[in-house]
């Protein structure tokens, strides 16, 4: 049974709908595009663009994600099933984050980008 759904609410943003707790979260790790449709497998998300000569892009689905909570100055580690794995404080408040390769996490704040090696 599926617990999460990928949805496109408007042409430029992709969201994750969690059926269990009925939350909708913006997927910030996907670059801005004019999106048209989406589908996924167990390991990949596929998005098509809404432009002439449209493209089909593939994104890998990770077993878990880290989310920046700017309002409460913390990082949330969430499994792909939507379960909160851990919560950690982060100062200064994180704005955005992205994983580079398999072992570097970049976290931007108001004034700086911090790079963290993942183990």
C-alpha cells in the first residue's frame, strides 16, 4: 500500500503528499522547471517538462531525507515512509540543504553555506 504520493500543484513545484498524516511538503531538492506530469518506481521519480521538445528527467529516491526547519532552527531526518527518524538543532537557522555525491551535505544559512561530511 502506498503511503506517499508525488504531486504537482502548480507548474513549477513538486510536493510530497503523506497519506498517513495528510501533510503536503514541498520537495526542495528538485530544480525549478515547468513540470507537466510525474510517475515513480521504487527507486526513481520521473518528471516530464511542460515545454516544447519536453524532457523526461529521472531523480533517485533516497531511503531517507533531511529537511531544514528554518523556523525552529533544526534538521529533521525522515524516512521515505514519512517516519521521523531524528531531530537535531542547527545554528544558525538552516535555509536549504542539498546532498553532494554520497558523503557531503551542504546547508545554507542566512550568511554562509556549511559543508558537512557524512559517514
